[in-house]
């Protein structure tokens, strides 16, 4: 399953509402204006469906995650590992 990082310049309730509505069990908030999302789509499809591409939900970046490394809370690593192993 593909993982995406979604980064908005600030908290955005419109974007949060769309994430919750369209991907209720497939996103994880990692910081203010920052989420991870797992879905069998492309970055453009995610951006389009969340209303980012046309500006309906404000501005944000959607980046496909190919590899990851760093330091974070255990729940973030667990979430990412579980989704990277899922088959769409």
C-alpha cells in the first residue's frame, strides 16, 4: 500500500474534515498540519480527492513516501510498517 505525507502550512479544518470523511481509518496525524495517509492511489489522486489541487481545502503538499528513516514515536513506526506491508 502506498504511503503519503501530507503537509499543510497550518491546521486547516476543511482539509482535516476531508481526510476524516474520505480516509477514516487510513490517516495518522503526526504534527500540526502534518499527516500520513495510506491509500492505493497516486499523489495527484490524493490531492484531487482532498480538494487540494483546486484549492477548495487550501494549500498543502502531498508527497509519496518511497523510503523512511528517522526518529519518531513508536506508534508512527508501527502505523507505517503495518501499511507498507498491506497489499491493495
